[in-house]
C-alpha cells in the first residue's frame, strides 16, 4: 500500500509540473481530480475544471466546425475523456441525473458514432428519470445495437410502457445475450462499487457493467423490479418451449445456465429430428447438460455456434462423416444447418472436446446402437493386462457391470 501511495504522489507531482508548463493541460487536471479528491463532490469539481480547460484549449470555433465527428480528431480526446468521467460521476447520483443527461447528450451531439459507449449510460439516465420517449428515441438511433446494456434497458422500457407480456418476450432476448445481468439487480450478488473498465460480451464482467449503468433505472421502477425478480425466480415457467421431459433433466443444470441450456436443446432437438435420429438427440441433450456447468464458457457467444459444436463433437466420436453409416453428414452440412461458419462450429467443438476429453469411439458418447462394435467400451485392465471383457466369464462381466465399467452384460445380450 505504501508503494501505491508513493506512486500516486509521484504522478501528482508530474501533473503539477505539466500544469506549470501548460495550465490548460486537460489530462493533468483530470488525473489530479482522481488522485487528490477525497469526496465525490471534489472529484466532480476537479473534472469540471478539466472540461473548462478543454473548452478554452480547443476554442469555440473548433467546436462549431468539428461537431459530429469529435472523437476522430485526436486533439479532442482529453476533453472527451473528461466529459465521460463527469457523465459517469453524475449518473451515479440520482440527484444529479438531469445534469448527467445534459453532459451525455452533448457528448453524443459532438460524436454520434459514440466510440466511448456514452449511449449506454444515457439510456440508464433516461429510464431513471422515466423519460420514456427519449429512451425509445435513443434505442432507435442505434438500431443495430445488440449489447446487454440496450437489451436489458429495453426490458425495463417495455415493462414500464407496454406491460409484462411484452417485457417477457424482450427478456428472453436479453437473457440469451447475457443471463448474468439479472443477478445484480437483486441482493443475490453485490456489484463492485468501482466501474468496470473492461468487459467481454456475454460475460459476467459485462453483467456487472450493465447493472452499474442501469441500477438507478431499475431502482426507480419498483413494480418492474418485483416482476423481474418473480420471473427470474422461476425461469422455467417463462420458457414456452420447455416441456415436462426437459424440466426433469434441467435439475442438473445451474440456474445461471438454464436459459442457455433450453436454447441449446431446442436447436439440437430440431436439427437431430430433421437430419439425424433419436440417439443423436439424446446424446446431444446429455452433452448440453455437461457443457452447461459452472465455469463453462458456453454463455459466451451465439447459441447456434455451441449447438452446432455439440452435434459436431458427438458426430466425430461416432464417425458421422462416414458415408457407409446411416445417418451420415459432412461438417459443412452441420454448420449450414445451424446457420454458422464451419470455423465457428469447429472452434466451439474444440472447447467441448478438450473440456470433456473426447476421442473417437469414446464409450460415454457413443451411440447405443453401435456399442456392440465399439472396442473401447469393452477393453478393461485385469491384473495389469488389457482384455476384451466380452471374452470373460459371465461372473466377471457382472462384476464389471456393477462397477459401472461396461454399459451392459454382454453374455445376457447374446442370449
């Protein structure tokens, strides 16, 4: 801690020296606001000084000439960083939301391309102030935006303006994009006080950042928050495609993964029903359970890629690409069936293969109808030697079966 303190002192000294050379050095003023402020109000005051310096440095005429593509000009970035810091600080306080909105709006006017992601915080401010028309206009301004920030903001907007039925449909899309977000709107998980600097789409880091930007908005909508908590407490009831058979096996899937699991099974079931058979369907379901476990990366990326990866991984175990077998398919056909590239499918399958230690003819993932012809299912080590248990006496086969080493007793199957 002493080392960190000394580093802060050194940084502050450098900033003061920079200001002696050029009093309107925005980056130096911004850094000093961060280093020397003990209270939030002091930080806001310091950042405003940096912004004033930036306005003086760039000049009024510069703002008029370059409005609309500010971030593309390198000289503007210290000023825009200071504006972003002010917008973020003000948006954290519900008493300063109106001022926060003004700062956000000015930044988007200067740079509509929004390289800094200011639109996400502005959406939270609009919703916290219940300015629904402006929130909708902002969403419409970025029609291709599919981030968790916009999707979860749209859930709240739909619930507040169009009712719970409309919000349920939007919620499905939001949970598919990032199912972690909901856990930070309730006491189940505490979001860090400091803003997330970096995050990955679909990851828990993005969920934290999303909750930090939208927490005042959800706080201002108690009925919507209670609805979300009620719905998320029973996620299976809102998934219309989840039948009773699927609900039973869902008990082996952690809550955070149930939405992704249901989507994986829905996609794999449809594909196997159209192109493969019920054996592949059942194995895909089992593999979906295996990959939808705590710590799995299956929540990252599009569901179609993972579903294709599951089918492809099981297909490799069972030589699905062998034209002498029925059914059989090439890898390109599998990828096309899920609407993904072969590279994406193979990348997901590689993660699955490495995570489950898959190999061709893996006994745990072989089709039951082909188990008789799978030598790996019957090779056991006995007294230091490998032998085909099918050649052993029935008593030895029974012992192996009771230990879970073989799928059934071969002697009884022959009879």
